[in-house]
């Protein structure tokens, strides 16, 4: 059974930081590309950051220079370090694992940026 469990969300003030984690089980983690998406109320789910099995990364323009994605294959975990957070970063953040034609989603974690 595949499970992706996100954690680390919460309420933070503008300019603050959060670190999201996504722990995977039931997959050969090192084969999978991993990504973080987010979905704000009334909006579509958008890609935030992705990391390949080889460690290459890409980011949405809106988060470049502020967010960093990384992975620890020994811990089957992918991280999203979020710095200089803005109110417009408020959303539910989802973890996605993808390999060939197989993909899996986590249940999401809420991030709220507000003073």
C-alpha cells in the first residue's frame, strides 16, 4: 500500500519560514520523481517544485529564490523549505510521487501565511 504523508504545515507570519516533509512508503522511493503542488481555495492545483530521481530540480517562477526542494533517499522523504513566505503562498500543499505511468498523491497539509 502506497502512502505519502505530508507534515509541517501551519500558520506563519509574512516573511516567516516553514519546512514541509513528505514521508513515502510502499514505493521504491529512489526511482520516483517527487514534487510539491499547492491549491488555494477556488483555484487549480499548481506545481510548486519538483526533483527528479537524479536530484535535478525545477521551480515555479513565483517561488524561485524563496523555496528549496530536497530529498533524502535513505529516509524516503522529500522536503520543501519555504522562506520569505507571502500571503499568496497560502494553500493546501500536496506531495506527489511519479514514476513512468504510476503516480501517487498525499493528503495535503495546510499552509496559511497571515499576520
